[in-house]
């Protein structure tokens, strides 16, 4: 059944203190929970209803004596508690079975170690509780376990006592000095080792930082520890927020549903976002670790100190914390162009994943109005679009204004559970003269209305009057339950560029002409507004939405020539890149929608889909010494198949695939000399360092090698595949090794099989590298339907374990997100998908529901895909005992 935001009510009871005692045993863990509870004087007297899930209840006591209670569904209901405001001592004794917990929510065992995951509603799988984020308590936790099997016993806060017990057992007692909602509770127990670091904060306080991993992995924790230290320093410098704990711990586990979790003082991480050395981790892994370590650390203030009133406010902490981690990564990246590369990466995720979500059956506002299963709402809309909504507020009040707003936010709300409205109110109140304060009620539509707005721009140059009139208008398509949309507040950072590439001074009619900047922000707050620029001496090309200043689709009738001007001259690197993408997308769509006989891409794979002027512009980008390698690599990356598909009313995935591959081939063959030169200039990256400059060089070298192998496959030449094979063998780092392997697979080289075999033999002990090995094969470029049979064979490989989420994602999710391989005319990809959703739902509904989302856009498919997709989805829907998680996704997909 659904939960509605409008139904929010304050809790009838508060829980002030919690004393938990665990006797840890994988088969049967005993949990004693002593709480001091009291009635909330602000609401009418009610029974105390505690949440539980898969618990065995042994005993309930009230103020030291017996009590009556009843069960209503999963809730434990206490109706006869003493009346009045006095606190009540409640004691609840339960047991649970961590070894059988395959959902990985609550208390579970991974590789003989105990871990917890409580967000959003996992704490109720540990003990009966008011499992909601607005109930904040002080925690004291005692862990008891076999000393030989579980030498390390961790929980939130400070270790106050530890020692030996009888029968080879020992204990540790932890006290968290901060009150917290139960979703931030954590415990870890097992054989772990830690990298330690003592630091002194700006304020002069000493802190102990620890990164816990399994014995043998210690040498892979240096980057995570450095990332943590950088995060701490950054939050102090940028926002004046210091670490409020004596001890801060990160623990890595290889069985984890998500990326990581910000439990107070005891962050639990997927190993993927902790472990790295140059032999096993790629540059992308290094950057992801920095960003996720930062993200979880930043939650200590935005999430833990100030938390969410209810789960509808999830983006209050997630959108804000993603914004903070993005800013952190940009500040760490340093140079302006490295910042732009990070921004482009973030926008690509938004456009390729969030925009489709906003247009599909799971569309929801950044602050949803209802949900069936909250786990389904840890989405790119809550996280990434939420971060864009925070970024727009940042842009509307400026960098200093935003810091002021954050300060006010903490002054008002530290220690409380609050709402998205509280956040925007604080930012606006700290900046009363800002456009945000001016338009706050309209701005908040970003939180309440789902869907991606379309921003339409029409420019008109009047040579006689020397004016340029820019008319901006907006519209937003209906989404589930929201047929009409009101106008959003859209900040449009912009500039004007002359045909020769000069930035034109911007003089807006009616404004003081003295302050003519070359880049400025326009604020569109109505359905349509006109902006007149004066003293414009020649027809300009508008550069709109610089740095992607709002999460919208920009519609503007650029000619090819205008886009080439922006690609060559725009001072905003984001829009420079954007111009290349618009052109690439334009040519792809033209070929896809052309009558089949005109663009015969199947029979003529070398068809010239990209015109000479565009190829020449790309050549100039590649040869431009002033541009960073990472930026060049992004310009030469064609829009993805799923992004192209999203622009079409009806999608034939095989046609999209064929056209994009034909474009790739043209890039490979027509620019062959350029790729060779790039390879020569960039392939030797010297001693490995995961910094942005050398990572960019490796990325561009990897692309060059892929292109050269692709061209070779066409000509029958064996030199480049030979070089790629050699690099697979000898590379000094995982980035070069895996990109060479990927080049062989992508170009369907006969050497690929042997290279894969060698790679496996070399890394069979390393779970995270094996994930890459599976993922490379699941995402291989399809040739005559060869990927699905390979995936089916790999599922029988001794190293494949479907119950491990990382491994399941590496093979199954990679395949289902590989459009050319997944969408088959024989429907076998969809049959495989349905089988896996049903199989995984049997033990881990959260992971199954993620996989179910792959079919979100099925209604856009052309026949025969559409009918086959529907049949597969209906087969899942017909399965009895489907989890709420999968049921919600599937029901929405089938609804009209
Ligand atoms: N709060 C965590 C993070 O973003 C993610 C937790 C996800 N949990 C879940 N049950 N979906 O850092
Ligand atoms: Zn988060």
C-alpha cells in the first residue's frame, strides 16, 4: 500500500535513549533493546506502535515488569502504557538470523563478517522501533561475540569499554555522543584490519581516522584515506564544517546493495568505492572513490546533523550532498578545464539516465508525493536532479550567498529532522535581495513538479537597430498524476559570440550599460520572456545555458555553421562540448529517420554519415594543443545509443545501434592518421598517477587504440590489434590494460578470446577485477547476436555468483543495459531479463527492482520489440509473491 506525503503526522512517542546489547551469532543473534520512551505532548495520546520485520520476539517488559501487547501485521502494539508525560522504560528482547539475510538490509553476514544497512527501513529488521527519521535518540551499544572469529567489534561513536568474557567471547561498548535517527545506526564485527591516520583539525581538535578492510587489502586503502583527509579539509575550508567526532571509521564490504552508507562515524562502503591500487583500479575507479568517500563524509552534516523529517524529503540530504560532492571533485580537479570535464560527466549522467526517468513510468518530483517502496526512490531524480536544484539555488544567490545560506540552515536546524522547504527558505532568507528570494514560491516548483522542462530560445537580430532580441519560453510535458505544469524559475547563463568567434559585451535594454559583462545570467520566471541586447554590431550566435545552468532541454534552431562556431570558439567549455554533441545527435537522427533505402547503413557500413565540415572540426579539436586530452576525449564521444533513442518517438534499437556503429567506423577510418598521432603522443603516460591530466591522456590513448583496432578490423590489418594485445599483457596499470582489452573486444579481434583468458588467469583472486572481466563481456558490441549466448555461458562460470550484487550487476545489468545486444528480434534478451528479475527477487528485492527498471521505456519500442517486451513484463507481473519493490516498478511500467 502507498504512503502519502500529505499524511505526515508527528510521532505519538519519542525515544530519547536506546541501549542495545547484541550477542552476535550468524545463525541466531540475540538483541536486547532497552529504550526510554515518552509521549509526545503535542499530539493526542495514542498506543505505541513499533515497526518490526522478520524478527522473533521473545520478551517485552515495561518499567521492569510484564505488560500486555499485541501484534498488528509487522507492528508490535503497546496500548496500556502508563499515562502521563513521565518516561517509560521499555525492554524488548528479539532474535534474528543474519546468515539467512540475503536482502542485505538490517543485520547480515558477508564473508564471515557482520554488517548492517539500515537506511531506509532496515533497523526494524534488527529490533522493534519507531523506524522513521524524525525520531532521534542517543545510542549506547554493547557487542558480544567470539573473540577468535570476530576480533574487531565496531559501532557508532566512541569506544568506551572493551574486554574479555567467558567461553572465548569478548565485548565492546560504544557510545555515540550525537543523537540520531535509527537509519544511521551501524555495527560491524569480524576479522578486519585498519589503516589509521591521526589528524588535527583547523579548530585544533585531534581525530583518529580508520579505513577497515579484510586482511590483505590494506595496501589498497591509501587512496580512500587520502580522499577522506581531503574531504575533511575541504568541508572546513568551503563551508566551515568540521568533523564532530573523535573517531571516524570507514569499513568496506564486498556484499552491498548500493555504493556506500553514511552511518554516523561508521560509514559502510561497497569495496568498489574503497579498494584501489594501480594494478587493479582504473582512473574512473580512483575518481569514484574520491567522490563517494567525499559524499558519505559530507553527509555527516547534510544528513546526519540535519536529517530528513520523512522519506519524502530524501533529496534534502541526497541532492544537497551530491551537489557538495560534485563541488568537492571540481575543486580537487583544479584547472578550469578539468572542472568542465567533471561537469560534462555529471550532465551526461543526468541526461542519459535522469531525463528518461522523468519522461517514463517512474517519473516523480524531487520531493515525491507518494511511494509504495521507499527503496525504489533512491533514484537519479532524487540524487542528480536534486543536486541540480541545489546548484540552481547556488547560482541564483552566488557562491558567497550560498555559503551564508548554509550557515543559516545549520543555525536554524542543527540536530533536527526537517524538510526541503526549510532548506530553500534558509538559502533565500540569507539572501533577501537575490532572484531566489524574489521568486521562492515559483522556484519551489522544482521540488513539486516532475518532468524535464523544455526551454525554447528564439533569437532575432535587427541590423538597423543593432539589437538582438532573445525570446525564451518554457513548457513541460505531463507526467504521471501531473497533467498541467506551472512555469519553473530557470537560470540561463549565457553569452553572445560573433561569427569570428569574439565574445560580445552584453548590454541589456533598460540596464546600466556600464556593467557590460561577456557572460551573464538571465532568469526566466514566466512562461515567456523577452530580453533585448543593444549595441550588437553583427548577427551573433547565442551560447545558452552555459555550464548547464538548469536541468532542462534547450531547443534552439542552430544551423550547422552556428554550432561549428560554438565548437570552435565558445569560451564556455561546456557549450563547446555541447555543440559537438548537438551535431553528432543531429546526424545520427537524420540517418535513423531517413527512408531505409537512402541511408543503407547495413549494406554500406562505411556510409558517410558525418559531413566533411564536422569531421574537419573534430580534427581541429584533436590537434588543438590548448585543449586537455580529457576534453578531447569527450568531444569525440558520440551520444550514447540510449540518449539517441530517447529523442525518438518510436525506437528501433537495432537501427540506432547500426547507425551509431557506422558513425564510429567513420570516425575510426576517416581520422586514422589523427588517431595514430594521438597514440604516439599519449600512449606512454609514464609513472602512474591518478591525476586529471594523466588520466585524460590515458583516456584519449585508449580511445585512439580502440579506433585504430576498429579501422584495422575493416582493412584486415593486424598491427594495431597486436599492439592492443601487447598492452593487455604488459600494461603497468589497470586503466591501460582494461582499455586495451576493451579495444580488442569492441573491434571483434580474433585475439580477444585469448586476451580475456590471460586477464582472468592474472586476476582470478581479485573480486573487483573479476567484476570488470564480466562487465566487459556483458557490454561487448553485439555481432550477430553473439553476446547473449556468451552471457548465458558466463552465468555458469565458477566465478559467477548471482547473490553477490556487484557480480550480478557486472554481468546481468551490463548486458541488459547494452541496447544492441539486449534488444533482439527473437525476444531472447527480454526472456532472459524476466527470468533474472524473478530469480533475484527471490532473495534480494532491492537489486531485482533495479533490474526491473531496465524496461522503463518499453512503450517507445517499435515492433516486434514492443510486443515481446510487454509479454516479458507481464510474465514478471504474473509471478505470485512478487516483492513490493518489483511490484511497484512493474505495475507502473504496465499502467497507461
Ligand atoms: N544514503 C546512502 C547514500 O546515498 C544510500 C543508501 C541507500 N539505501 C537504500 N536502501 N536504497 O550515500
Ligand atoms: Zn547520499
